[in-house]
């Protein structure tokens, strides 16, 4: 609808294009054959990859992916799968204006290659604007309905003859109210996860980054782990208040971890339980392992909470309570760093952090992930790790598991930073004190992340990398989590400007939301197709519908007081 440019060209049918595709029209006036090689900007430090051959005195119309900028080179001979920089090309073209539904022409003569834009691409971000306007309108309706319902409920309570103001003093004191900001943050994370898992409107920056970098989809999993860490000290404190001994608490932690691992393992068999090739690790498996290790350390090192005298001691008391836990987690993190940069991986340079494949002139073809990938392959076996990593299609990389076993070591730190936040919530009750500490943590972690990655995507000591769960990735995503929780906390729990509706309901049943969308993702009414589905707008509508339907389900479960946890 909004992604049609309204033009037609002879011999060009734009309806044949998929989302983010464009046409390239190549005309050769040469008497000899050429070979065409292409390179996407998404492939960092890569050689050009063979696309097709161009026959003498021929005309060819081809589709290509125009989501990212691309470059082309033409050679007089077939150089094999890759063309490296040490070979001179017949001509090269580096356009900066490719885009969806565009039509481009390359006219090859004896003198040079002439490039021109025959049909301008469409503006793919107009669809995002219209989708956001639709979403804002829907949220306004929900907000207005909620305000109307709340006002009616209050008026009924004040006019009810059964209400007796004098009896308020006789009512038992209720428990401390639950922080709705935590549930809202969790709900925002699960809804965002469903949206990006559905496709995220097919915008490249909504999907997982190919290797280094941070896209929207890369934020969801670490935020979930961080929120889980926030809830650990709160949950354990309530169990201790019920006089539950430490052995029983650790047993409960162990059982819950096993449940999470087994549910994740079952989800990995959705396409058939082929035991010889079953993927062992996954999202819920890493949840289970990280929860068991961090929560168990917390229980074993737990200290009684008594605020000390002295301004400095009080200011640092939330950190002091976790001193031994910080030492334990720091030791685990150091072990991770020593292995990453010190382990001798056969056929790979020491400390290698790249995707392998064709990067760096294909010198490290089988080195994807360096020590991380090597350890996972040695422990789990190559057939039992993820076979289609994001780097496979772009870098021609080998299998690699972004939720593998070795990456759990830095995941423990991610969860523990969240645990530190939960401890801060318990130690400090005044909202300004909490927010000051949250923002300070955010600043420190953000700076550490920037220093490690060199404030760049690929040039730092430890780049931000979700696949490797790098230290800079942990610090960066935790920094953003502190900021978001601060915003939610002030808006929802402090100022009462927003009740968290409807995200708060999703946060109260996150496990149902996650498992449900994994199981029913390809079924009606969550998933549907109408026509070619080749525009961002229609894909955004379908993906938003999918996520919204799960929010409705979460609200129905809330109304029926159905809450599921493991």
C-alpha cells in the first residue's frame, strides 16, 4: 500500500519482488564473458562473493537484497567462490542509493561500467510510522478504557452502603505492594521478544545482529536474565521470612532450574525429536543454568540485613551485602576471559573473536567464535549445537550456538548484576536513593562497555557480541536495563502516571507467553498470510497482531487469576 512507488517499467514486474528486494538490470556489450561478485555492508572485512556470470552481448534482470548497501565487481575470469583484494577487477560499482523496490541499471562497455537508477526505491520507514500511529491509537483506547473503568470502580466503592470508613483501622495490614514496574519491564521484554521473533516487520535492525553489534532483538534475552536476577533476592528473602531453611531453598532452585532446562529441550524438538541431532542448549536452558548457579551462590553467601551506622557504610551497604558473591562471580568471569584469550584453539589465532568463514580473506574458516565455539563443540558435539547461526548465510560460517554452554559463564554476571539491583531495592526504600543508584550503575556499566568495545562495532578489545555473550555485551545491555527500570519505576510506582497496562499482565505470565508463542507461532490466529506479504507494512501488521493477541491472552489469564510459574 504505502510501499508501492506507482511506476511501471517494460519487462519489469515489481510484484515479483519480496520485501527488501530490488531489481538490477545488467546489459553487456562485450564479446567475452564476465563474472559478477557482490559484497554487502553487513559482511565486515569480507571478500566479494561470486553472484553469477554475464554472457557476451547479453541482457540479464536479477533480484538482489537491498536491505543493506551493496557493492559489485566484475572480473574477466572466474575467481572461485571469493574475489580477494589482490585481484584487479574489470570494473567496480559502489552505489549508495539502493533500496526496496528500486530498479537499477548497469551498462557494460569496453570502456567502463555505467550505473544509473532507473526507478527510485520506496521509503520503507513510512510503514513504520503508520504502524506506530495505529499502535498509539490502540494504546490511547486502552488507556481511556482503563481510566473509565477505574473511575467507575472507585465511585461504586465510595457510594456502596457496605463501606464503613471507621472500620479501616480494624483491617489487617496488607503485604508490601508488588513493584508493578518490574512486571511491566518483564512484560515489555516478552512482548518485544514475540514481536521480533515474528519478524519485527522484516527491518534488518530489528533482527539479531549478524555478529558484532547490538540490534533490537539482541536486547530481549539479556533483559530477561537481568530481571530474573532482580527477583532472586526478593524471592529468597520471602522464603526465609517463612522460616524455610537453606537446603529446602536450594532444592527448590534446583527443581525449577531442571524444569526450565527440560521445557527448553522439548521446545528444541518442535520439528521432530531426532536424538542424534537434537540441540541441547537454548534460551530456557541457559535460563535454568544461570538461575541455579547465581541463586545458589546467593543462598550460600547470604548475610543478615542490618543497616550499619555511618553515611558511607549505609551508601555502600547493598554492595557490601554481596561482597563474597561479587568475588565468586568475578572469579567465574575471569575464568571465562582467561579461556577466551588464552586457550589454544587448533587452527585458530589465540583470542580470536570473529565469525570465521570468509572473513579476513577466509583465513580462519572453521574458527567461528574462537574458544567459545571450540569448547561448545568439544563438550556438546557439532551436531548438538545450533546449525543456523546468523553468521552462516553472511559469512559462510560453520554451526555455532549463541546460547551455548561456555557463554553461560558471562551470563552468570548478567543475572548477578540484576541481583545487585534487587538487593538495592530491598536495602533502600526511598525512591530517590534507588534511582540515584540505578542511574549510577547504568553510567558505570555503560562506560565499561564502551571502553571494552572501543566505542565502536568491531575495533575494540572485546566487541559487543550477543553470539559470544561478550563482557561488553553484558555491561551494555545491563546499563540499558537500569535506565529502563528507572523510567518504569518513576512513571508507574512513584508518580502513578501509568498502571503498566497492558504490559504488566504479560509480565505476570511470561513463561506462558514464551512457551505459547514458540509452540503456536505458525498457527492461526496468531500467524496469517494474505497475498505476497512483500511489504514492511503488512508484515508489521501481522507481527503486531501476533504480539497483541498474546497480550490479550495474558490479560484474560490475569482476570481469571491464572498465574503459571516453574
